[in-house]
């Protein structure tokens, strides 16, 4: 477990996020299955240790979670809020994932820009209610003077609301997404934009993954609410957990997955281009497939000699636009396969079932990693691949990923919209001489693991307490 129960006087350290460290499902026999999540925040908080008495406040996300709350079986140190399912849906699907995620990633494109109508206002009221529920739970669970670390765009109003309830707390907020420049951000209705920024500015300290996102946020504050006031702004670029990944990547289940993948790839000297993503619009999976298709079309020497392992794990399937995108990814992969495939060669191997051991196996054997998001807060795949790669892996990296700020020098940088340039970069990556590839991978791995999650978390805590 990442933390023990907070003491009777409240927790000295609190984390708040929509998605918690554990999720439950009801088995056919009625018992509950608990699944622990991975990710930077889970390992980051482990640095506080059991004696730290941390409390993680999160939302119940499905029937299994709600049932766990009802049965009172949650582990110590986790408080799941059983928010009304409709309120949660409006706040999470309606506002957080359909509006705020789209604004921060600049995913709205003409003519599909939103209309902020009465329905939006109704959902916004749910978002406020949802944020208030978090603020109240945090106010109730925090020890005097406690440090509270609020996460992401789901909970942008929490700092301001919590400040009103508990002026003694140290409040921090961390954005895991990019932040859009003012010209784009001001697409939001003026009063909503101002409310959102004021909500965040209720924190003592706001933090972002890169300087670029922090500067964009500051520019939005200047444009919309006349500055950032007394709130401090920091940058903490979350890195890969190298120690954990290397150990995990050498367990037996990964070896089994490696053998299975090699059998699928076929032909011992075939090169592999690997991508691993949530099936997420910002990840730009379709243009990645088109770039690969172009490579095969224009450089026939690669046919039969390369395989693209594309792992695209379905995400946010309650939203129609994500379902459509998931279907399009599958359709385009099929198209490439029917255009170029031969009896002994499948050009694209698409896997959609989330399997961390298989992802690690792919990282280890990749010759090339393709990370081409149109916009991404950081992108940890770009950092994890070089850390676990067996023989070195060339990294084709979008300059719009936060990771580019740290890895840009040793990656092959691409404009994610430029499919021709991406195809060229794939060719350059496939033909990079072995020694150069190994040297670059070593430098990438060092840069990628410079700020492991535990340090990332403790740095924020120290900065917040120093305020
Ligand atoms: C991004 C967000 C996280 C979120 C994750 C998965 O990384 O920054 O806050 O948890 O996506 O999305 P989901 O909607 O499934 O929680």
C-alpha cells in the first residue's frame, strides 16, 4: 500500500485526483476485485511512505467502485467520493474530457469548434458541484497546515473552493496536460475562463510539466484575469521510474510476451517500429499509420523487412468521438495491411488489449519508437522506451510533446501534422547506424530518468511547504 491511515487529527499530506490509485469491479460471484493503477502519481506518493499518513481523495468511477464505497472495504489512506453518477458524468465526460481536455490540447478544429450553449452551462454547474465535493472532502480530511496536492483539469476549481473552507492549508495544483496559449484558451466563455483561472489561482503554487505550458498559463492569466497574483508557478518534468521499469521488464511474463511478439513479427531480421498509446485523439495514431504507409509506398525496399507494432489501448469509450477514433485506427491499420501485406508478412500488428508486460516486451525489442502526438503534456512512453531498450532504439518524437524539451537533442524531431516528414524520420531512424543508436539511447535514458516519480513528488511537496 502507498500510505497508511491518516491520524485522528487529519492527514498531513493529501492528494486529490479524479482517477484514484485503485479501481474495483464486481466479480460474477459478487466479490470485489481490486486493481491497482500504475503511473507517476502512484509511485510518486509512495515516497511519502506508510509513516507519512497520506490521504488520497478520488472519485468512484464505476459500479465496482461505488460498491466498494458502500461495503466500506477501501484500504486505509484512500477516500473515494461516491458522487451522483449523473453529476460525475456531466463533470467528467461533459466538461473535463470533452471541453477542458480539448482546449488544453487544442483539439477543436473548424468546423467542429464547440457551441457553448445552455447544455454546456448545465454541465458546468455539475463540474462546480463535483469540484465542491472534492474541496469539502479535503477540508474534512486535512490536518492543520497540511499540504494538499490537487491534480489536473478535472479539479481546476478545487484550490479556490478549498481556500475558502480552510485558509490554513498549503494548496498545490499540478497540470498533467499542456496549456493552450491565450488566443486558443479564450475560446471558452469569458466568465468560465475567468472562473477556471481564479479557481486554480486559489492555490499557493501551481505546477506544470514544462516551461512551455507554465508560460502559456501565465499568458492566459495576463490576458484574462490581469496576472497570476501571489500564486507561485513551478515546473516539474516527471521522468521515468528507471529502477522499477528495468526490474519489471526482466520478469518472466515479459519474456513470454517477447517470444509471442517475435512469432507474430516473423522473419528474424525484420525491424520493428513500436508505438504504445491510449487510443486518444491527441496521440495522432492515424497520421502515424499514414506515415508508415508512405514509407512502404515510397521506399519499397522496406517491404517484408519492417513491422509496425501499434498498441492502441481504448480509452474514454463513453465519448462518441473516442469510439469513432478507435474504429478509424483499426480501419486504417487494416487498410495498410491489405494494401501491402503478403502471406508471410503483416505490416501492422495492432493490439488493443491493455497489457503492460507486452508493452514492456515491445519496448525492449523496438528498433524505432514512434511518439508523434499533436500535443502532449509530457508523454512517458518516449521516456520509458530508452530506459528499457535492449540494444538501443531510435526515437521519432513530436516536437509538440512535453518530453521534447528534455529529449529533443537525441530524438528525431517531427512536426506531427507532416506525414511526409514523419515517413522520412522513420526511414532515418531505421537506417541509423547501430553505434550511433546505442549512444543516443544511453543519453536519452539518462535524460528520461533524471526526475523519477518519487523525487518529482517530494520536490513539489518541499516547494509547497516552503511557501
Ligand atoms: C491523462 C490525464 C490523467 C488521466 C489519464 C487517463 O494522462 O492527465 O488525469 O487520468 O489521461 O484518462 P482517464 O480519463 O481514463 O482518467
